[in-house]
C-alpha cells in the first residue's frame, strides 16, 4: 500500500518538491491538500491532480486516511503544525528551515513518537552530486581540508513576499542561509562555531543578505554567504580547499537544471557531471525508505536542531535576534 501524503497549504514549492516527484517515486501518493482558503485549495487540487480537499489544517493532520504530512507552510508555522501532525501519529516531511529557532526545534524533536519519521527537506543532501563531493573529501582527494565556503544568493525583489516578514520568521538567513549553513556543516562533517556575521537589512529585524565566518573543531575556517536581494543576484554552490587540492560545485541545489563538479588536485583538473534527476525525487525516496523500512534519514531532527542553532548564532553575531514562532 502506498504512503498517503497530505499537503498543508497550497504552497508554491509543493509541485516541484513533492507532487511531481511523487509521480516518479513508487509507493508514494499525494492524496489531499488543505489551505486556509478552501477555494484556493480546490483550484490547487484540480491543477495538480490531488483527489481530496480537506477543510482545515486540523482536519488534514487528524485524517485517518493520511499516513504522512508535508509541511511547506511559512517558517514561523513549521513547528506548530509539525507538532500537530506528530500528535496525530503522522510522519512528517517538513520544509526547511525546520522551525523558527533552535529551542523550538528541540521542542519538536522531543515530541516525536516512537516509530514516527520526521525529516527536514534539505533535498540536495540526497542527490549524487553532493554525495560525490563528500566521497572525494572522505577519500582525501583534497588532502587536509583547510577552508569551506558556501553560498546561496538569489533575487527576490517582491518585498511583500512572506520570506521578508518578521512575523512569519522570515529573512535571508532563514530562507537561503539555512542551505549555506547546512552545506558547510555537512561538508565539514562537524559543527561550527560562528566567529562573526554581517547583515544587510531589508527592514527592521529582517535581513536581505548575510555573511558569516565560521571555525570548525579540526581547525578549518569557513564562510557562508546568502541573500535574497544583493549585488550577487545569483550565486549557488560551494568551494572546499585543502592542502592538496580544491573542490568546487556549481548548483548543488538544482543539478537537474545544470551542475558542475570541478576537482583540482595533484593529478590535475577534472570536471564531473552526475545525475540530472531532480534532487526532490531522491529526497522522496529517502523519506519512503525511512517510513517503510525505518532507515534513518540524513536530515533528521538532530541535524535540524544543529542547523537551527547555527542560524540562531549567526543572527546573534550580526546583532539581531533569532526568529520567533508565529503566534
């Protein structure tokens, strides 16, 4: 029997992140959607071939014919509705960032019932491009790693977008920086200390861009750069430098569109292109394996807590406050 997934909200990310991948991943089915505006939910369901429209978020998480919940709501609502789904015994695939802050992430993690899967949707982490980067680092292709730089910058000039709203836990570090921080942590294989951070603000308390310097336990240094509006209109990737070479990856979050992995080392330079299959399909397969077979996801609640803690530290070092959950 397929895993029956219900969607919280008619979010713009849902078709790419879940609905289209579910058509290509066996034993997964998107069966229902709920939105605060029932008319909007109905139009969304009709457009994307979803069989049922549920009257409210509460009804969706309580529905006995739903096995798992996909949570793409605004950042400030992630924790509340993941908790509601867990209370109903549902598995959860939650969009990043996992919660509004580290404390809320711990609250959610403590509420996970035995046998229930919670997975943060860092889709890039399950794709062969990032897996290959980790493999090269682990094999010593760069020698001793000394520096890690990650960046995710894209233009979002619609300043009324929810991602610029403080009350919905918005900001560039939450939306784009969560990726850059996550990549740095997973490339290092350890947790960083935030040394310094510098923000560019769109409005009081809301960053449109952020840059932070990191230090890892083995002595590596790092820098994460993110923006939703800055001079770096589009800049997505990472660079890892070691005493024996350099690894650079362009577009690990959208490799199906285009990507490039470049390794420079003792044996010269080579470029690799890996799978063009969407990252979201690999992610959904990992979620299915976790639910069906109990295979622990890479992006579990412990990983989510660690990422939110770094996000909080970046905000504090930039002279800002971590985000609050939406009331």
